[in-house]
């Protein structure tokens, strides 16, 4: 019986990888990569010469079961994505499920993921939170946003530079423009930046400053006590 290793890779700085992760990438029979070109750069940097095979959201439905059967027959494989921990808004779930069905051992290494540093850096409560990942682009988007209006925990969203202004505007409209939030971009890269303020202030900032890089939006949960006080003061 083989094994599947889920190996987190750096979200920015190539030094943000563990020694254990490098050892696993050297020793496995095959590395399954979201984008073999991106992973190739990482492997070249650390002088790792190993076989690569594409495993991404467009083919994972077809390939997960076959890879799981190969591991059940004795092969050891590592799954990596372009950045961060596999399965967190990236391919991973289907392969893990297929391995579980075959009785293959799955080992997830600890390591990089974008939302943890963004959450801790936000200055918002982080003892309880909900990870929402990417909001639906079209169908179900407004429904999901409005479902979160009553969410008391700190909320975490991933967003692209092309939709970050739209998302901030929509969250401000649903939650109130004065809801506290933070936006982190380019985490662990040269131009890493975290901005804190209200949803309205952050939306205004990116309307005048072109958004660049991948974004993590952290939004304060509903403060029911504060909400009741505001309601009382308006009556």
C-alpha cells in the first residue's frame, strides 16, 4: 500500500517551505501538480528532479480514482498546488476522497496557507472565524452574501484583483459600510501589504489605486450588541 502526501507550497517567498516538504518531494514516486510549470520553478530552485503529472480542477474528476488505485498498488505520491495547502480553495478534496475509498493513507503536512497570516494581521478577532474562500461569481452570490449578514464570527474571503472592488462594494452594501475589515495582498512577497479600515474606506481606496496581486479580505462578524445599540439610537 502506498501513500498520498499533501504538501503545502509557498504562497510567495520560496523560503516558506519546510525541510520535511522538500524531503517528501524528493522521495515520492510522482508529484501531482496543479500547474507543472509553476511547480517546476519551485523544484528547480531546490534542485529537485522528480516526475511531474498534471492534476487540476479540469481533470481531477477523471484522474483521482486512477491515481488512488496506483497508490493502493504501492506507489507514493505528493499533491501540490500552485501555492498554499492543497484542498483549500484548490484541488485536493477529490483525490483525498478517492484515496480514502481505496484505504490509502493520506498525510497532510503542515505549512503555508494564505488566510492564516491575513487573519492574524487583520487586527480583528481570530479566536473564532469562518473561511468562505471565493464567493460564487454569478449564481448564488447575492444569496450567500446575505446569508452572512448575521454571521457573528470573523469572515475570510479570497478574491482576485479583477473582482476585489466589486466584492468590497457588495459586502459594504449588505453588511453596512462601517463594518471593520482588512485587505491583505501579495502575502510573503516583496510588495506585501495589509490595509485596515471600514468596508467603505477599503472599497474607495481600490477605486483610486489599481488592485494588484491575489487578495484575502477579512471582515468583522456581526456585533449584535452594537447593532442593537445603533437600532435603539435611530428610534
